[in-house]
């Protein structure tokens, strides 16, 4: 073999060896152990074992709401300045009767709050004549209890009492007695006033409701 031929054979052998060393192995080309596997590792039973997902962090439970404390209702009537003002009784007032008109036997009745607290003069005064039966007939309308005349300590209220004209059917008395309308069963001590020669007609006597001035009381 010539020198040139030997050299060619040697060069071919070296090239073949180089290609064999650099190329992929048969196992690698076919996905052998040298190649990382994307498939999950098989268990001994043949099923794939999935990697467990991380458990979700439980959310914090909302803090319980504090119970709402109901607002205390205001005391009944505490915002009303008149809630504790009671009807006037004979224990709360002084009483006088003054002759206003002799022809009709008219008298001006006056009460004054002698106490330390306000009271209300309700409706009409209750007037009896001496030892005669019955009481004076109410004349005119009176306001309701909520609108009744309020008397502060020292304040007065007035009513007009009329015995009536001489008609030959009545009698003469020398005194009258007064109690207050309290719209209750409160026992009162009657307040008396002198009325010399007061003529009382059985059909024409009358008394007005309580007023805050004498003029109105005598004009009805």
C-alpha cells in the first residue's frame, strides 16, 4: 500500500471516530435515561403520583359584631314643662267673693295659688249656696284639661257667679262654698265666702269657667 493510500485510510478512521464521540447515543436519541422526563414518576402500582397542590390558607373569620344596645326611651313627659302640673284643689288656693252687680246678684270669684308649684284651674268652679241643695249651673264652655288655665305660685284666676234676678221663686243666702274641679275623686275641704243677701234663682243662677282676668269673667 502506498504512503498516500495509508494516509487516506488513517484520516477516514479518525473522522469516523470523531463523529461517533460527538453524536447522541442511541438511548439519548430515543428518550433514554440521559434525557429528563416530563412525565410524572410512576408508582409501584403503575399509576402516576401527582404532586399535591399547596393548601389554601384559611381566611380569618370576621370578628363578631358587638350587640347594639337599645337607646333608653326618654322618661314619659320629661320634655314637657307641664307634665307634672296637676289640677288645683282647695288645698292649693285661697278664695274670695266680691259683689259686682246687686241687681243680678253677681259676684266676682277669685282664687290665688298659694302653693310653691304651678297648678291648673280646670273647667268651672263648683259653687253651692248656703244650705240650699244643688250647685250653680255652668255657664259657657271651658277649655280641655291640656288647655286649662295654668296658675304659677301667686297667680290668680277669676269666675263670674250670678244668683239671678228676683223672680219670686228663689231664696236669699248669706254665704257660698267653693270646691275645685280636679277630674278625680280627691276629697276637698270647701272654701267659704260671705255673700250677704245673695238672691238665688232656682232657674237663672250660673257660674262661668275660670278666666285669667276679672273683666272677661263678669262679661259672660
